[in-house]
């Protein structure tokens, strides 16, 4: 039986992945990448995938990217999946960046928007889950679970369905009812938990302790960040021949997006493809801003936010897991942070729609809403090119309802 399985693998097509292993940046433990692991076995922190970027440089892999489909799998040498047949895809990645009409409060600033609202399942979470589900199943996972504010759950449910792998989604009780409904369309089991994503995570891990299910929580397994780093690859791909953005404005919850883009820039630098990194600017909500507070206070790590509240569910993360990595990504790129009040989100959602033709979720609109403050604070300057990341679609949202909610 084993021989038959080995022969079947041999018949598969190699992706050309240059994955070399996993490393913990906290305690410097390194591991082979052929085992399914979650966090660092020595210290419990996040494990990151490493690649032979020297070889990538010799092979000039980036010259192959433009010849391939415009999905995130065009970067397959720098992704972990080993066999093409193991790739679980809905065509994710390849979202364009568009120039927005000038924003009056930001004179002389060129504003661009990258729209991941157009991704399968409606958010950038599809990137992480496409890669992480592909890799987990390649390494033998037979069931997957995740605590989620909504979008990660939708993405895991869809990719789990395509991988024929059972999925359980743990959602905070106050998650809008559309989310569990759509998760069930994909065949996922949904568990509702009182509290925030933090409590959903605790409940999930307690309930799953002996289930054999694999934890797909953000930064608690090594490969979602690999999918999300393709945001950084795509930004470089899109702008390198003209002019790279000076800054990227990104709504921050669990922080995987920022950590992923920073990792992409580091890899591209090692391959000789990027010199100056764009500044990574984190946007959080007034009612839950642990990362921005730590930045402004110059603290080495992030303290949990007390009494977290915001209408943007993806940003309701009071204690992000890999907070030191998030702060590193912002500080090492000379980035910064800002917060916005909930009451500015409905206007920002409406302006993105009415003025720019962009459908944005509250999280995505938060980045756009923060622009005038960032300009006033000198974090964005006249003459610069700035990219705002819209992380999710507004399709599941009723702006009127958000307005009533923030007016309370
Ligand atoms: C639409 C949207 N934007 C942003 C975020 C936060 O992303 P990150 O975990 O990368 O900080 C989330 C997370 O749930 C989200 O759903
Ligand atoms: Zn470690």
C-alpha cells in the first residue's frame, strides 16, 4: 500500500517550491517542513517558512511570474506547496490596484487602492486559506478548525469544501447571521461562542483538544501568512516598473497581513528585487487599538486591550498573538499607526462606493477613513504615492445598519 502511495506522489508534478524549512524567530528553533506543526515546539511562538532565496535569485524565478496566470500561485517557488495536484484554488490573488481620484484632505498625495474585496469569499483571507489548506492537506490533515471574526471562517469553509476536508468554524456570538449561513452553504459546521475572537479561540482550542482537528488560527500555523505575503509580492509586481508606493495603509486585526507583506519584502530584497521597503501603516479602531497604542508608547510588545468594541469585526482583536512580529514589521519599515472612531466608517464606506466605485467592508473602509488623520500627523506627505488596502467586500454589509449601530 505504501509503495502504491509513494508511486502516486512520484507521478505528481513538482511545483518547484524552494521551501527549506520552518524557523521560530523568537527562540531560533529550526524544523524540517515535512511535518504538520502549529507553533514552535520549544517556545510556542509563530513558526515561519524559509526558502532558498539564493537559489531563487540564481534561477531568476521572477522572470517566470508574468508568464503565468494572474493568481497568487504564480509565485509558487516562494510558496510551500510541493505538488501541483495538491493546490486547492478558487482562482485567488491577482487583484489590481486602482488610482483613486484625489482626496481633498490630502493635497498632492497620489492615492491608490488594492481591492481584495474582489477575492473569492469576499476578502483577503482567501489568500491565506488557499495556501494553508493546500499545505495542511498535503501534509495529511483530515479536519480543520478556526476561530474567526467572519471572513477567515468563510474562506476556510470554502477551501475546506474544495479539499474535501471537514471544517469547523468558531464564531463570536455577535457575528452577523450572514456569515454562519454562508459557512453552512460550504458545508462547514458552525459553533457560536459568547465574547470576542479571543473567547472563540479559547473555546475552539478547549473543544478540539482531542478531536484530531488542525488549528488554522492566524499565526498559530505557519502557512496562512505565506498566502497573505502574496499581497506584498503583487504590490511589488504591480508597481516596480513605475514607482513603488511610499506607504501602505492597512487595517490591522490579527496582524497577519502586515507580517506577511513585510516577509514578502524581505524575501524580495534577498532575491535582489527590492531595495526600499514601503512604510507599513497600521490602522485600528478607537475602541480596540492594542497595536497602535504599543507603537505610540514605544512598547516592545502589545498589551491586551481592555473592553474592546468596534463595528468592524475583523479589527476586534484585543490581544493579537504574534504582536512582536507585527511591531517589527511596522518599525523596521519606518511605518506608523493611527486609529479612527467607528462613527467615521459609514461615511467612508459610502464615499468609497459613491465616489470611487469600490465596495468595502468596515475594515477596508477604516484604512481609507484614516487618510486625513495620517496626513495631518505627517505620516503621509505631499508628493507621496500611498496604497490603501481594501481587505474585504461590502457585499455582506448594510451601510444604513452600520450607521444606526455607530449612532447608538
Ligand atoms: C476584512 C478584514 N480586514 C482586516 C482584517 C484584519 O486582518 P489581519 O489579521 O491581517 O490584521 C480582517 C480580519 O478578520 C478582516 O476580515
Ligand atoms: Zn520558538
